[in-house]
C-alpha cells in the first residue's frame, strides 16, 4: 500500500530517469489509491500517461475517460510531480464518488478527495517553472491608406480587410476598398493613439 510520506523519494526520484517506468508506477499507485478509497470501478480502468504537448500546464484529469495526463517536464521536479499526481487523481476520485452529479472542478467534493489523498488545503493551481511563455511575434505590418492606422499581425491577412473606423466614418458602415489595409508601414507616422487598435471590416 502507498506510503504518502515516503512517496516523493520512493515513488518518483527512484524512477525519474525512466519516464515510461515512472508512468507505469504512478498508474499502479493511482489504482492502489482508488482501491483503498473503495472505488474498485475506478481502479480497474484508471490510466495515466505523459503528454508532451502540455507546456505550462502541470496536469489534466478527464473524469469521463478515467485518465490523468501529466507534463513530462515534471520529472525534473519530483516533489511537484507527487503533488500534481495526487491533485489530478483527486478529480477522478471526486467524480467517481458522485457519478450522477454535476460537481465543480475544485468544489467541496474535490477538496474532500484531496484530504483523503493526504493533500489538505490543496490549492486550485500552483506555479511550476515548466516552460517560458511563448513570445508572440507580429511580423506582418499593415496600414490604412486613409487614416494611416497601423496594425501588426502574427499571420498575414487572408481576406480583404478594411479599416472599420474609416468604413463607419466615410462609407456608412459598408465595406469600402479605399480603406483596405495595405502591407507595410504608413507613409507618415500615425497618431500614437490609433496605433495597434485593430478594427476590421471583412468582405
């Protein structure tokens, strides 16, 4: 049976070099917890996997599929891996105990499950330096030929986009090709108050 106090050192640090073995061990531990908490149906189907597509999210639980997905970057943080594992398992336990009720993701049912798993006072979320936030680079610059408003875009326009403000002010709110955004900077410096305020009229 699982010894919670020894779990971070025994269950995680020992197998951290082998992600596949760690995942199998965690799945076995999760099923042992479900059995201990008198949830045999959950114990028989519960699965745990790594998901490398998770970037800043530590873990996710899907009650309908009895599935826990964990960020493999947690392998570098054994103590946080232990906490995240139990945090997500608590979601499955809470739903297994109330299969016909709609419960909140971090409501009293989840908090009770956390206490039963040895995580009293667990927070809804916690910060782990898993990955740096992606920097958004807007390389595509356009401008309105009339008001000189400039718009920076991550991706180029795929449709004929026009300046919404100019269409409203000079074309009764209808699309007008005179105000279609053109690539590149405006010929002169635009009004600072108008730069970056994206208003489009799509045809």
